[in-house]
C-alpha cells in the first residue's frame, strides 16, 4: 500500500465495526491514559459515523485511518485522528490532517485546533512536523494535555 491507493471519504454507519477496531488498535497502548470522554475506544462508532463529522481513509476496502472534525468558530477542531499501527508512516495521517485543513479553508475558518496527551510523544512530534504550534498545556490529576493550533494562510 502507498498513500496514493488510499481513498478518503465520509464515514458511513456500516463502517462502525471497522472504526471501533481501528480505534482499539491505534489507541490500545494509551487506553490507561484515555480516562475521560470522549474516550476513543468507548465511542459509539455507529453514532459517530452517522453524525457526518468523521472521514475515513480506505485502502482495498479496509479502513486504515479516520479523523473526526467539529466546527467551533473561528476554528475547526480535529479530534480522534487514528491510523492502524500497521499503516503508520505511510502518509495516511498527514493526508487526513490535510483534509481537515482544507475543510477549514473552505469554511473560511481561521485554522485548526486540537489537543493531545503529553504522554503521547509520537503525536506531539507528528503535529510539530506539520507546523502546528503549541498554544498551551494543562496538567491536572487526571490528564497532562498539550493544545495545538495551526493558522491557515
């Protein structure tokens, strides 16, 4: 597989099982850290798919990545970006983030915001390589979060 074989499309309710499986694979090593809603492995993916805010990356009929977006004036919020571990490093995550950035530009929003767990060092490095800037961090007894934002030109 290479990223040119991957097709991005809106999620459909019948995708929910594959989406839940993908979340379990992608977030499995972080399950102990994801202790508050919306915990990705605990979402009702049928509802998520039906809501129309999730896009999936499909290769040969298999969902290999997904991303959920939420409108929040003046930004678009990126949530629950996940790529199957076996497909990481193949440009799928970057392709999904680009989709979100394009959606924000089409909607004439300022940019994209997101947050990730500070413990998820690979996520932090991924977004920094895509030119997201850390806006602030937040530490509580339950969470250690880093917030990012990318303004679009």
